[in-house]
């Protein structure tokens, strides 16, 4: 399972030569500075004259030191692949699709899908993921002096960035996996301590050494979240309410609790301004074998019609943002585009229908909303995770800066040309649903929410020993960002 198309070998050879020269001089260099040097007409000549002329060269050479300081236009000869990729697709960040009453969409796949599922798509997709997460890893102090894998192979001790391939466990309990970058790959051995939380297709930093012809991982570095993020302070009035997994149309839909919730909303119209619904808004049809016998409404459109009726009871001043989940009538592959017109036209209200995941901002608060299907894979592959503690899953996503890294397990992923499942911008609020639990915790200044469900335990969940915590909503004050769980049972 190879992730990349071979890169431009010429550019790569030059990069290694430049690095060698700089390391031989007793220095290290930052990635953007190398890029700048590679963009010069004669990069070797540029490096040699820089090393010769400048007397006070800092230990770690930055872009500024070599004259490529902030504000200057840098023309970079990008590798061939990046050129193909940017021509093929470029998701404009910060592009505002709609801006109703203080909401703006920052990132959403809706209307922008490029995936045709061809082999080339997969390579472009993984390349984009690698490039994005590599950039975050390069910002970590542990990764200063990291080298391309092609170079790491001939070093005794080294640090590099790679995408994790298939992971095998040896008889002695070591994990063996292939780490891959755009040009090369290396087989890595890791002991129990470093190996337990590795998951396929994640991008990590590796610090290790050679011994007995093998490469041993001493430390795994993950991109993570900075300890202190600049916390957005709310400026808005009122609050946002978060719910998820309504599963309307299911026999186990909790009608009475739902009615209590709707009544509370009616009485809280002054206090509540926004309602975010994180997917599985109806139970759908054909989601799992034998679902027919669990449905109270067998027709998918009738399910959405019934939901529209319920939603119409919500006071008009509450702005609703709705994303799909794995039970909704959209393509199952993530990122999921929003609901089709045949469904959205059933709603009389002005709802903001978005894709899954979606990154949006409400009155200056950045929100990452994701249904959370990939938690099934996280829980299967990381030993300490359980269905009862979704917040821990969400922390593992933030640690890897990716919502759904594993390709080809339970979470279907569409190989878009840009990997918008990468968490490249740290949100103020991160919300999921799917596991039907409820969680609220502040982690490194981010409010983490798992937004419960309106469905009681299904027979499938009983079989799997999944115990839901239904009929809860999380409310976040837009001014103070104080948050609490409300119970409607
Ligand atoms: O998911 C509701 C809950 O049931 C959630 O905790 C996942 C679990 N679930 C559902 N389907 C599966 C499969 N196929 N494997 C493992 N776990 C599953 P919902 O998306 O609402 O059905
Ligand atoms: Fe669900
Ligand atoms: Zn779900």
C-alpha cells in the first residue's frame, strides 16, 4: 500500500546535497529556507556563498537569515506533483459560501468534490495529507533537523517525517511498519511503548537509530495541539446549542424527550441563537442489514418530512446548521457533501445545510463539526479508547491532526484532491456525534463536545454492548464560552 507518486528526483537530489553541505558546516536549516534555496537559479552556488560570506550564521538557519524574509515574494520551483495537484483542485480556504446572521463557512466539500476514485486520485489525496501534516510537524522543535527518508536511510541516528503503512506485530511483540515520504520509504521497528497507538496512514515524526541492520524507532512525534492556543473570546450574545443523532423514523426515537427539548427551545428563544445538529438526523434506510424491522417510518423522504415538521416547531430566530451522518441520504464516503435538493426543499425554514465535516465560524467562534464515523476505527485500533469515552477519541484526532486517518477500514473515504479531513486549523469548538454518548471537556482551550442522541439503545447496540446516553444537549454561551450539558429525559 504505497501512498505516493515518485517525486521529482532532480529536486530531491539537490535538496540532499544542500542539506549535506549545511550539516557539514555544523548547522541545521528550516524547511522553508531549503525551499527558498531550491528556488534559486543555482542553489549549490547560493548555499556555498551564504556559508562562506556570513560570519554569524545561527545554529538553525531560517528563511530570514538567507534573505527570504517575511514579505518578500518567493518563487519556488515546486515539485512536479504539487503542480499537477494545484491545477487539479484547490479548495479555497476562508471562502464564504453563505453568510447568514453571523455564520460563515470556512471549509466544506459541498459543491467541490473532485474525487473520481481513480488511482491517481489516491496518490494526490495522500500527497496532500502528507504535505499538510508535515508542515505542522515541521513546526515542532523535536523535528528540527529532520531529513528526507532517502537520506535517513544512510544515517546512524536521524529524525524524519513519514506516513505509516501496514503495521505488523512480530513474535517478540515489536511492531514493524513501513514509513513513507514522497520519495522513499524505510522499514521501522518499534517496541511496545512506541508502537501501541500507531495507526495506519497517520503522518508522524520519527526519531530513531540503526542497529543490527534495522531501524529502531526511539520516539514518535505527533503534530498535536499547542499547549496554549490563543483563545477566541466570544463577542456575541446568547448561545449555541449542540445536538446530534436524532434518528427520526426509528422505533427507538425518544419522542417524549424530543418534545421536552423542543418546548425548552420555544421557551429559550431569547437565550438560544444557534442550533448545530451533527448528523444522523433521520434513521435512513438500508444502513445495516435488517434495518426495516427497526423503522417506524419506512420511507426515507417521509422520514425527512417528519423531521421538517419537528424542526418547524423551533422558533425562527434560532439559526439551524445541519450536517449529514452515516444514516443520512448522502454518499457515505467522507467528506460528505450536504443533503440534496430533494431533501432540503422539504424544510420550510431557512436552515444552513452543510457537509460533513464542516468548519464554520459563528460570531467569531471557530467550530469544527464532524459526525464522527471514524471513531469506530479509532476505537478498534487504539487500545485505550472505548465507545463510552468519545472525548478521548477526539483528543486522539487532534493529536494526529486528522479526523479519519485510516483508509479502507469502516470509514469510507473519498480520495479528494485536497484532504479536508486534516485538522489544519485549530478550532475553538470541536463537536462530534455518532457514538450516542455525551461528553463535554475543555482540552488545550478547545471545547470538545460529543452531542448525544435522541434514540434509545438499539438491538444492534445491545449486542455490541454500546450503552447510549440519550436526550442531552450541550449549550455554549457566546460571550463567556461557558458550557454545560442539559438533560431532557
Ligand atoms: O452509530 C451508533 C452507534 O453504534 C455508534 O456507537 C457506533 C455503533 N455502530 C453502528 N454501526 C456499527 C458498525 N457497523 N460497527 C461498529 N459499530 C457500529 P450509528 O451511526 O447511529 O448507527
Ligand atoms: Fe447515529
Ligand atoms: Zn452515526
